[in-house]
C-alpha cells in the first residue's frame, strides 16, 4: 500500500490538467513507480527519446563552428553557452562581412538520434520553429540540412504544427478546443519530453486512482484491428508529400485520440491514385510499407486482422540492437519461412533482414536511413547510394481512400472523400461537384468544410462562389480570422471594410493586421502585425516594399535570406537610391535562387538607370524568353533598340508587347513614333490614335501632339 500512497501524492502534485476532454492524463513519471523495469527499458527506446530539452544530453559533438551550405551560400554554427544551445545562421555580403545574421536559442530537440536530431526554437508567442541545420548519425555523425531544406531555398520560420507533435511526443497541456484543424499551433512553455506510456495505453488518471485495478488500455487485450491501430496512429502515413494523406475529422482535436478507439473515428487516411508514385520510399511510411508486403497480405492482414502485425516483431518497451536485433527479427521470419529458402542457401543462418528488409534512403529525406518494411523478395539495387535532395513535383490527380478499407459508405465519409480531392488542390475540378452536393446534403456545422469549399472555388477562378462559402464559415464562427482574411482576398471591393472588422474582432491576430496593412499599404498596420508576432517572415518584405527603407529591407533579409522576392525588392530599393553595386548584388541573389522573368526585368531596369545599356538588353532578352507573358520586357527592349536607332527591331518588340497587352498605351505611343521615324505614316497614325484614346492622360496628350506633328 505504500506504493499507492506514493502514487496518490504524485497524482496530487503532477496531474497534467490538459483540457476537459483529456484531463485524465497524468505525468508519465507516475507510471515508473509501479513499472520501474519496463519504464527504464522504454526510456532507452527511440520513442522514449523522441523529444527533449537539449541541455540534458549535451555532448561536444553537438557543436560545430562553421557548416557551409553551398546550395544556399549560407553558414551555420551550433554552440553552447551556459548550458544553452544556439544555432546561428549567416551569409557573406559583397563587402566580405557577415550579413543576415540570426541566432536562435534551441529549446527542444526532436528525434532520438537513431535517424536524426532536429532543433526547435520556441517563440515568445508559444510557436515552435524548426531550425534549418540538423544532425544525422551516419558515418559516426554528421551535420546536414533538415529534410526539405537541402535546396537553394532552405526553410526558415518553419512552424511545427500539432500533427508533428502528435507523433513525436506525449500530448501537451493546451487549452481545450485550441487543437482543432486550422488553428495556429501554440504550445505551453513546458512540454512533455518523449512519447510516454499513455500514447499506447491511454490516459492513466483512472488507473492511478483505482490503485492499478482499472482504467488503462492493454493493447494485448484489444482486437487485432484495434491493437494494430495503436501503432497506425503514427506509423501509417501514406506519404509525407503533397496530398491530404491524413485527414483529421474536423470535429476532433489533434490530441483527442485514445488507444482502443476506432482510428477511423479520428481520421481517414488517403493515398495517391493506383499506378501513381507506387514505388516511392518515404521515411514516414513504416506501417504503410508493411501493409503492402505479401507477408502481411497473405497472413490475412488486409483489415489488420491477420497473423502478422507490428507487435509480431516489435516490443515497444525494449528495442534490440546490432546482432541481437538480427537474430530476434529473423526468428520471427523463420516461424513461417524455415526450410523454404532457395536451395543452396541456409535459411537458418538467420539474417533475413539484411536482404529482405534492407536499410534505405527515403526519397524525401536522403540524409536519413530507414528500414524498408515492405519485406521484398529481392532488395533494391544500391539502397544506400547517396543522392541529392529534390524538390517534390506537384501531384495532380485523384486522391483515394486508403484506411480504413473499404471506407464505409456514409454521407459523412463521402464528404471527407470530396474534401481530400479539393483540400490540397490535387483534384479540384473533379472533386468540387461532390463537395458542393454533399455539403448541401450533410449540412455540416464545422466551418472548416466551408473554408475548403471557398478555397476550391477560388482556385477555379470563381470569387463570388468562394465569398459565399467563406461567409457560411463565418456564420458558424463569426470571429474566425482566417475566414475573414480569405473573404477579403476574393472581395477586393470590400476588403478594407472586412479587414477592419477582422482586427476589431480579433485585435491580437497578427495575420489579420498584416493583411490589412498589406492591402492598404500601411506601414503602421504592418508594424502592428510584427509587434504582435515577429515570426511571420513575409511581413518584413511587405514592409520594405511600402517604406522603401534599407533598415526594413535588412529585417526582411534577416528573417528569410532565401526569399527571392525580398532580394528583388532589395535590388529595386538600392537602385532607386543610386547604390548600384548593392542593387546588382541583390538582383543576382534573387536570380540565383529563382531565375524569374520579373527579376531579370527588374535587374535590366537597374542597369538602364546605371547607363549600362548593353547589359540591360541582355537581361531583358533573357527575361522575355524566361517568362513569355512578360510584356514589360518587350517594351523595355523596344526602347533599348530605339535608343540605338534599330527601328525595325524596336517596332517588333513594341508589337510583341502589344500582342500581350493591347491596352498598353505607352507602347502604342512609342510604336507610333518609331513607325513615323521609319516613314510609315499610316501605321504611326493607327497606334498614335489608340494612345490618344487611352485612359492615361499624359500619354494621350503626347499622342495628340505627335499626331499634330504628322499633320493630323
């Protein structure tokens, strides 16, 4: 009884509070008072070490003075001061000095180190940001960019959402109702450290109160389907890519799933259409790959009720390693496959894993190494061959239900199936008729359905229908800031009024203030947004666009030195101030990151300002080839040719500009003047008259004067 007296004390002082729905969760340290040996073993597993404060595991190898990332021309440093970790990022400016310096404290580490460790900063507002430099255990440990960042544009201000924490940690203590889909992820100052016992066994409050007699989930006593779902809640991800792989039901909070409940009541899982991207191997999909293997399917596992399941091989409380792991996992294989190996190969040598479940590099995270759970007859060639990270190609096509299978035919499930087609823009045109019909039939009360509907109409170029959908969302939740922002974007005539209302209803919503300030070109309102939340990177670029301030430009580039648009704005500002070396440096940075036609055109304009006309012509020609609809580039080329008295070439460029934009009155004026100089009076009159009738008063006046000189 002494043990349970201790439990009662711990419960009184360590109860996790969480929310009304999850108030039965307790501090997982309580579990160890009765289950000390199991808890000690579990603490050494990857799940037990999935999330923690860095000071607790500081090692000298966790620092580096200068990691240079050539693709983004950026430097990183990991350091420790007074037992606090920091990650610093900087670049080298045209003067050889450091620029765009940002150093952030590391508050948490996500990842046990078995596959990698990634570093998180918690902002004053409670948001978690993943920092760009991570650590990988391969070859004794090495540094590299986090998945998705080994590219010319590494991710900055990459916010960790609730779904990330759902799979990488114990449930955090957050206010009730704040973890529903669409809400901004805000976390308390003190987070749990590691996936705890309750993620598999359910909330432990009742179990502790009853002195261990009731109130806990024992997965071994669940049905095969429910038992498998304890693992699938995190390990089923069909893809980490660009579809709605896991669609959490809109009436469920992210941290509301309890083991033993039907997983389908919490979320529906979707996959690419059959025949599309089936050979991919991604780090998130261990159980997904297992469910594709013949071993799983032929054991009767189609609906998680077969002989083979995750627990057939894995004891979540204790993970074997090295030679012991090979013996253990191979012994499971030999329960079915002993004596069935090809002649001449001794199956009882018991290393099934190396060939049939090889270590591989995922397509979406090539610095990491995972076990392929598909259990293949023959391993892929060179599974550990290194390759460069590639930006994912957008997927366009149907999204199909994957789990549960078959998806029960209910109106609600059909509605979610339509949401999956539209939600990430993969199959909008095909999905919208079903989404419209089913919303009308089911009449859901969650505003998220109407947000998806509005986004679908917007992507199809139907702003009136989109506005109606956003207004319906606001009927269910009148203070929904993102609905008001979306409505303002499709109703520009009423946008200022809508956004004024948004900041009145939600005065602490930084994103609404930013959109309000951006729409009205108000530096004061944008600064208000930054004061409320300084971590949204686009705010700084827009502020620099409005103020044309070098100071604001520096803030924009510090916030995101990989923002090509910010570098382009910097080039414009510096050129306006006559600081041409700095301007050209900025334009070249923008073009290096993304060689967009607009940036090349802006660069050409700056070269014209600097009287470097031949270089301007070269950049304008590249701009016109890069972006075939960029009429401005043709207009500029017309002027550059005219300056050199190359009148036929000038006329051709002006005609090209007018083909793209017939109401370009300035081009009509200049083409008319070029044709007049060539002696083509009739042609000149046509374009001068068009310019004289345009809505630009200054251009119209010049055109009338030119016509007068022609005698008309």
